[in-house]
C-alpha cells in the first residue's frame, strides 16, 4: 500500500484493504479477512466475482487470440452484438472500452445525425442535474454536477442542464439548436434517484414531438441491475441510443453503444473508432456474462431479493430518525441520511461488508445479482449495529 502511494497517481482516496481473491458475493484481502461485497466494483461484478462461465471464456480465448485490429472480423464481437440486438431495441452496436467512451460515441453520433438531418446548427444536448456520464472532457461537460467541472474550464459548448424527473423543464429547454436528450434512467452517482412513473415515457413523447433523439445512459443500471436486462424496459419505451459498460463483460473492460438502424447509418468508416473496442478477450467474456444473466435466473433473483432488500431498508428507516429516505429498484438501492456517510462505510468494512456512499449522505448498495436474502439480512443486522452506535453517541 505504501508503494502504491509512491507510484500511482492520487486520483482515488483508497480504503486500507488489499483484495487478492474473490468468489461469488465474497472477496478476501491479503490478510485473509472475508468481505461480503455490496458494491460489486461499482456495479461491474453483477455476476459476482470470478463467475465460472466468464473465467472459462477468458481462459479459452486467451489461449487462442486476444486482439486483432477492427479492420478484421472478430467472431465473439459479432456474437455479442447479435445477442445485444436480440434482447434490446437496437439494430447496431459500436464497441469500445468504458462507459465514458460509449457516451462519447453517443454524443458524437447524435450531433452528426442531427446535422445531416436538420442542419449545421443542431448540436445542443440536454442533460440532467445530478447526472454522471464520465470523465472525458465531453462527458464531464454532459455531467450535471459542478464539482466535477472544477479545474477543467473551458468546458465543451453545447450542453444544457435541467432538473431530473421534470418533464416541463425539458420541454422549456428545447430550442432550435437541440439535437438530443441524454439521461440515466436511474441516477446512480447522483444519489440513486428514481424517476416518477411515466417520466421516461413522457420524455419519449417530447423527443418524438420535437424531432430530437433520446439517449439513455445505462452504464450503471443496465445488464440486469434493476431486475430487467435494461432499465428502460420498466416503462415499455425504446430509446434511440443506449450506452452500457461496467458489467457487460463480467469484469473485463468493455463499453458498447446500442443504436437504431437509421441513426447508425450516420457513422461511416473513419467517423469513429476504438483500437481495443470489442476485441476477442472482452467480447468472449461479454458473451459468457450476458448468457449467464439470461440463463441462470439472475433477473428474477434481482427482483425478488431487491424487494426484500428495500423492505428491510424501510424497516431500518422507521427505527432511526436520522435516515431521511430509502429508495431503489432491483439491486440498486440508496439510503439517504442526515449526516455524512463516509464513517458508516468504514464501520461496515470493519464488520466485513463493502458498501458505498455517494453525494456525501447517500449510502449506495449495489450487490451482485446473485446475492441472497440471508446475505442481505446479515448486512442489515451489521448496519443496525452501526446505527445504534451513532444513536447512543448523540
């Protein structure tokens, strides 16, 4: 750990544990201590750690071929794209390496498509306050949180921010230069903010009426996290574009932009690219991971255990007055507190549970989709003990 501080750029405030092994919902550190992971590497390990199908796919592919240029056809890339199109609205897929890169591609394509269809002055994109879309200069600008903008001015032009879950604000923000609306169906980094029923459907109607694109960032909430493969399915709509990454390949870096056919045609050879995007190793892992989600009952488990989890968090809220709100869908859940949650995260770590705090006061829970009700109950019991210590010290 001391060597890490000497040689690795200080872009993270790291916790003092060094994980060396993982299996399912558990990881073990270098000293042999076991943790139940309710963070999943920030929604990356949806299948749990080292899912056997993903491990076997990586091993088998690594022995054959890891990478060639995208100037050639890549069999597992074709297979993964076919699976994604079969199980979504999309007709075409562009592969890259991360959520930020997928969102970058969506922003570029939205502008190019709009300029071709509606004129050179159509470039503006509306995003939501408290959103998070990545850390490239364009996706950082798209992110509606000023704390991420500090130090990077001037930001990219052509973005407007409106309050999340407010259709009136979106309608009023649309102007002659608007080409798209970009949002997360559930805001993760912004505090696990769940929109009202009908919000996404209302956005779809507004975008259709105004002739602009609807882009959904499902980097955190896609791939089963909400109990359906994609979060947009809860409102029975279709976006024009959608981005996924994080858990798409079970832990191997990957990103993807899912696109409707008409819009995808605006990308021609040379317009956009990614050297490592969709290479053999990442897409072989992606095929295994997606098939595991679809075939092993993970979506049903996510819905069932998620309902149990939310009910248990509601019980905790009723017992401790400093809990202001609990919310969630499937296995993305948040508990908003009156106080800063950083120390609670540390206390839970001491008790063998990995959780997260975002927006300073929102405890965020993102366990693997294979988590059990018994594991949830164990975590709740530990959380209540921590809360009792807070209550007794008041």
